[in-house]
């Protein structure tokens, strides 16, 4: 990828690149930790999906309806190692984000960039709202850029002469685990393969060690595939339902492209767009056209499959690196670049930091809700949503952090009002996995003694009704009392979820239900909904 000696063993730039990457990765980690602690202090709680992943971590399996097993392992390890506090469960995601920055700096080095390019690439990654957001909570998305960037780094190193017998097996292991993390990984791997096949760099594929790496990519996810088969392909049903019921907003080609500018923050386009162009042109970075083509292939596949616009986020670190090298080449005669200054582009880097500070409230809830509404309205910042569900004053990414403690308090009070006999057999029902998983979480956290919650939503459906008695139920559902009266003789509203900042569909009644009507039998199969 470069004709210099930078990518070969014994080169003194290796140690320098590693130390620089450690510095920027540490800065990223401290930033994420600080944001987590601050947002908790001003009132933002657990995110809806975090409850679900924690529940999955307590039901470890090779697969789940709507995600792979890695995030469940991540959640369980986080609990075991750091506890179930808001800060504790997010530590591993924060570390993954820091590793992504570290790898981004090494990609810049491996592509032939020196300290100015390496630092600029990593600063751009730190100043990216998309990464600030996904690294700030327990999520599979925080691990994606780490896996993808490592795969690019491994290929670049092999093209630079590093031994395939070492890097291909590691590539296969990381890529295989990446598939277990999120099913979008194969699309990225296909894009890399197509990019290589279209260029002379295809030579890296023709070795027995490449075959070993590819076999590992195929073998490692097999237990996940077997789980899907044994459970009648729930992921396929989940994706099908999302398409049929138009769960996600579908963007046109121009809107899909422009969304990337917002996700990465507009100023960062000076890095990643420049990087794609530099790779395709092959001047500042020789023999890098395969990577530029991979971006085009991946972008096309993501758009044609109607992926959410942020699904492209994991692909960008390598292009931040390439763009930073292009900047370094363009200003090679400048004094700061010639001195290998860490901050060789002070104007661009200052603008990056300032604009990131301006749009930070869109990525991390650093403002109280009322202040957030006033701030984003005054600056005309878009309240984009990737799903068709209606939102309230806050976007879903922030709104889904409110109302869960209120729900748990109402349900626990209703449970304690029951007789001991009823407490032994009551069903605790949540209409979606957020409601059910948050009840399980706070029940365990507070030692309330409730039975496990049940829900027909996604993987909760596979865990079943736990032999509870539907004739006594505490249910968090959106049905009206008259609608529920068609199924139960006794319908009592014990509370109402009405947190002003929660998602509108979470504004619903909590019912105590007794004596199910015989003409409306409880069938668990009727509760199933994968979406």
C-alpha cells in the first residue's frame, strides 16, 4: 500500500504510531466515560435496548431473534466485571470505541501516513457524533467499527508484506466474531472481496493462509446459523416483518448519501470523502483502489437493501485514515507537516472540535430535555428519525431513557397488593421487550420478588410464558379497558405511563386483570410478534 519502509518490521515509525494511537484512544475513552457520568447526573437513565441486552445476557444462547450472541455476552461480562450500574454496563462499549480510534490510527500508519495524518484521522473519529452516540451505551453497534477496521488493517498489512500465515487466521477469527456480533458484517466482507477482485491486490487472496482465514469466517458463525435453523429462522422473519410493515424510513439515493454527512458530522466529510477519492485515484495512496471500490460496493448494497442510514457507520474509520493521508500529501510543504507535528492542520482541527461541540447534544444527551428542545430549535438542528414511529419532544434515542422506573414502581406496587397465592402464579406482561426487560431489571435491582416478565416481542417470545396463570395478570399494554374487557371479567387500571419525554407509544395503562373469559383463551402463539 506504500512504497516506503513504514509498513515493514523494524521500522521505527511502528512504535511511534502505537504510542500515538494509545494517546488518542485514551482521550476517546475518557470522553465517553465523562459523558456517561454527566448525562446520568442530569437525569438520563438506561436506554431501552440496554435492558433487553442485559436480559439476553442472562439467557445466553448462540442466537436471538433480532441480534447475534456477542452483545448478550458483552452485557453479561459487563455485569460480572463492573456491576449493573449505568456506568458499569457501558464500559465495554466505551472500550470498543477507544479500540476503534486506536485501529483507525494504525490504518493511517499502514497506508503510509505519518504522525500528522495519524493524529488527524483519530481526531476526526473522536469528533464524530455517530461514534459518540453508539459508544455511549451498551450496544452491538459499538463493536462493529472495531471489527471492521481491524479487518481492513489486516488486509493492508498483508498487502504491505506482513506474513499471511499470521494475519489471515486472525482476520478470519475477528471477521467470524464480527458476524456473531451483527449480521451486517457479511455485506462488508463481500464488499472487501469485490474490491480486491477488481484490482491487482487480488493476489492477497491466493494463498493457503487466505483459505484458512476464509474457512474461519465461515465456520465460526455456524452455531448461530444452527440456532436460527432450530428456531425456524426468526431473524429472517424479523427482517421480513420490518420490510412488510415499513418499520424503517426508506430514503432515496440522494437523501441516503446526504444522511452520511449528518451522521459523520459535515466537517468530517473533508476526511472521509477525500479519503474515498484519494483511494480511487491512487495518487496520495498507491495500490489503494481496492478499498475505495469496496466503499462504493458497500454503499450500493446498503442502499439497495434499504438499510438504515447509520448502518454505514462501521465502514468509515479506514476512509478517515485515507483522507488524512491525502491532507498530509496536499500540505507536505507546510512547516507543521514537515516537523511531523501531531496537530499539523490547526484550522481544520479547530473547526472539527468546535462543530462537534455544537452538534454534541444530537449525539449524547448532554442537555436536560427542555434545554435540548430549546437548543435544537434555536439552531435548527434536524430531529432525524430512522423509523416510522412517531416521536415526542425528544428523538427516540433520548426518549427511550425515560419512564422505566415509573413503570416498575407501578407494577411492583400492584404485585404487592396481591394475595400470596396470587403472587405465586401472576403473569407480569409487557407489550414489548423494553417494558418486559426493564421490569426484570428493576425487579432484580430492587429485590422486589416478582416472577420473570413475559412478552411476545422478539426473543422474549422464545423464552415462553414461564407457566404463569393468565387468570391473574399485571399487564403493560396499549389496549383500552373496553378492549381488554372482551378478554377479562375484572379489569382494573392500576397506573398509567405518562412520562412527558418518553416515546408516545409508551404512554399506556398498566392493568391488573383477573378471571380470563373462557371464550378468549390465552394462547401464547397469539402473542408472538417479531419486529
